[in-house]
């Protein structure tokens, strides 16, 4: 697990947010965040909390950050290693990312993503991939690139952010934890 200095951010005059690496005391809060955040998500199988647990159990949570506001954990983001054409690489998958419904649209998701991308860069990442809505993720520099494909994923929803000049070509695969069943 990456040891990352907690970053405190000030929101308005009263609310304070800290982005920091998860600790064992956060596991239950992280589960609850993803259960609540994805409860009504149209493309979710409602297994995001199980995916995080399975990644952690397999030591594949390369970066796992929480957002804490006034002592409460309200958001979480995970990054894990991925493969291209079945081979290990220095690219990471972003996700899942979730924010408690009552705290959405206050900039927490954006801060988790920005801090997470910085964290994987410090790990030597050469790029990052996610499956998501281009309307949201393009603001972080993610674009569709036809060099990378993923089985069963519409091309426009497979977005990538290269961190070096070279973009590999091939088929992206998640860690097996992503296929966990409820
Ligand atoms: C997606 C999510 C993590 C964003 O976190 P957040 O704290 O609510 O988002 P922010 O406040 O940082 O950003 C809000 C902006 O993102 C937009 N946005 C949020 N989710 C979006 C989505 N799925 N598609 C398009 N835009 C989205 C909002 O419209 C808003 O845009 P604006 O700034 O132009 O008004 C959060 O909404 C969430 O947990 N959603 C449910 C789970 C989910 O969809 N996770 C992502 C898929 S892995």
C-alpha cells in the first residue's frame, strides 16, 4: 500500500476534507460507500464493495484512498494493476470510485481521482485505464484510444490516460477480483 501524506482541503468555511490512504479501520465504511453509491447505478452489478475486498485480499489494491470529512469517511477510490494481452504492465485500472449520495457533487470525486492519479504516477505508472462516462472523465485528461480495447466494453467507454509517450496496443484485462459474484 502506498504511504501517502494525507492532504487536507478546505471546503467553504466549516467543512474540511482530507484525502488519505485507507487504513484497516476504514474497511467497513468503504464497503458502505460503494453499496450506497452504486445502489441505483444502471450498469452496476452491485459488487463494487466485493471487488475492493477481493483486490485487497489479493494484495492488488495498488492505491486505495479515502476522503474524510469532519471525521467521516465519505468517498473512496481504488487503483489496481491490469494486463495488456495477458501480460503485466505499468498501467493501472481506476475504479471503483464512489462518494456517499449525500456528499456527491461537492468536488469529492474529483479530488479522489486527482490525488489517485498522482499516487499511481509516484508508483511509476505509465498510464491508467477506466470504464466510465466520457462526460465525467474527460476533465481529467482521459480519452478514448483505439489502441486499447476491452472485451464486452463499448469502445467509447474504455478511456485511457497515457503517462508516457508510448501507448501500448492490445486487449486490457482487469484483475480477476472484478469478476467476483455476490
Ligand atoms: C461519480 C462520482 C464518484 C463523482 O463524485 P462526485 O463527488 O459526486 O463528483 P464531483 O463533485 O467531483 O463532480 C461533479 C461533477 O461531475 C458530474 N458527474 C458526476 N457523475 C457523473 C457521471 N456519471 N457522468 C457524467 N458526469 C458526472 C456532475 O454532473 C458534476 O458536473 P459539474 O461539475 O459540471 O456540475 C459520484 O457521483 C458517485 O459515487 N457516483 C455513483 C458511483 C459511480 O457512478 N461511480 C463511477 C463509476 S466507477
